[in-house]
C-alpha cells in the first residue's frame, strides 16, 4: 500500500477522536471556557490586551472580529491564524499569549497553555472556527 494512503488511514480515527463528541470541537463547550479562563482577564472590556490591541474576546463575534489591524482567526487554517500562532509559541516571544516572555515570567504571570488546549484551539480553527 502507498505510504501516504496508509498514513491517512492510520490518522483518520485519531483525528476523529481528538475532535470529541460528534466529531467536532464546539465553541461554546470547548473553546469559550479556555478563553474565559486564560484570556478574558486581559481581553475583556477594560483589560490591558483589549486596550493595547483592541482585541475583545468576551464573545464569538469579538473573537472573530480581531484586533484594530483585522481578523486573527482564518477559518480552516490554524497556520494562517495569528490567534493560534501566538498561543502555540510560533511568534516572537514578546507577543506570545498568554504573555510568557521573560518579562512576564519575572512578574510571575507568564504561562503557556497546555499542549492539549493549544491543539483544541487549532482543531477548532481547522474545522472552520464555527459558532457551534
Ligand atoms: C496578561 C494579559 C494578557 C493575557 C492573559 C492575554 N493577552 Fe493577548 N494581548 C495582551 C496584550 C498587552 C496585547 C497587545 C500586544 C502588543 O500588541 O504588543 C495582546 C495581544 C493579543 C493578540 C494580537 C496579537 C497581534 O497580532 O498583534 C492576540 C491574537 C491575543 N492577544 C490573543 C490572546 C489569547 C488567545 C489569550 C488567551 C490564551 C490572550 N491573548 C491572553 C495581553 C494579554
């Protein structure tokens, strides 16, 4: 059997399982709680992230609207979505989220999301970043 096909057959069930429940990540059940716990303290109405970047994450519309420079979620492509890139540590340290650059660590507030949480957000974006 062709290697690519074999790999696809092997990976398909894993991808379906990762997607949970009915095979999809849910914004309200899976994603919003992550943002509420780790982002809204700064990206809520009066937080420093909201002030600095104009990025309000309190509801789906805010998450999709993005910053003053435009959207940070490109439905279907985590690698084109700066929201994913900043949490996955794929950007310059200064703009990783939640802030975990040297300065944030020194101030005792630097932390990174768990690998599972980052993957969940990535899957949600890859599955179309739906309001489900
Ligand atoms: C401790 C406060 C704080 C927390 C917590 C925080 N942010 Fe931020 N965020 C900021 C600040 C400040 C900026 C503006 C950074 C800048 O432009 O220099 C920002 C900017 C951003 C941006 C825009 C980056 C860009 O393209 O310029 C995104 C996307 C973002 N945050 C996502 C998140 C996500 C997702 C979380 C939760 C996992 C989160 N942030 C948690 C403070 C925070």
